[in-house]
């Protein structure tokens, strides 16, 4: 079960979370609709290189990433979107495209969009196309300690 690593981590940290099962969906926006969750609290994970360092970017489901504005917002010279084949091995316990926003579990820096960081709740893929986790955003921020950005 892909979410086992994440469940174990959240349980060890004493974080209360909800597991939401939904029919298979493959884009963050489709997942949000399928699970009847507002796109504003549904986190989408995008993997980029920032100045040649693989980095996890966490944004609300409906938001599109523009590499030029992302690089500028993060004070990087360059930001490049990576294809799933470029980072698949980094997340061996996750289905491709269903990454949880816990870069700390995968030795990767994490940046979160300010809009998402200010929500009461964050909902995200738990490593599979059928399962989501929901938890208070304050707990997510405490555990992952992502850097916040606005573009």
C-alpha cells in the first residue's frame, strides 16, 4: 500500500488525519472533483529543478506552474518542470503522478504556494490514485517546514 510510509510517519508524529477514498482520478483537479473537495485545499505536487536541484513545489489543484514566474518568486536563475520519468525512482513507494507533498520523507526541498499555506486544511494524494489524506495545514507546515512563496 503506497500510503503506508506516510501513515506511519503521521502516526509517529501524533498528527490526526482523515483518509478519503475516491474513484481513480489522475489530475489533481479531477481528484478534487471526484472526492468533492474544493480545489483551493487540494494540493498538487509538481517536481522541478531549481538551479539544477530537484525540488518539490506544492500548489492548489487548479493552479498552473509558469517556470519563469516560479524562478523569479523563488530567486532562482532557472526552473524546469520535470517529466515523471525523471523522478520516478525518487518515489518508489508511490504511484507515478500521485506524490504526497512530503519532500522531507524523500530528501527533497519543498516550497508551498502561500494561497495553499493559508488554508485551514490541506488535502493531498497519499501515493495512490485512490486515496487522499486530509489534515490541518498547521500540522503539515510544522512537519514538512516548506518555504512559502507567492507568484
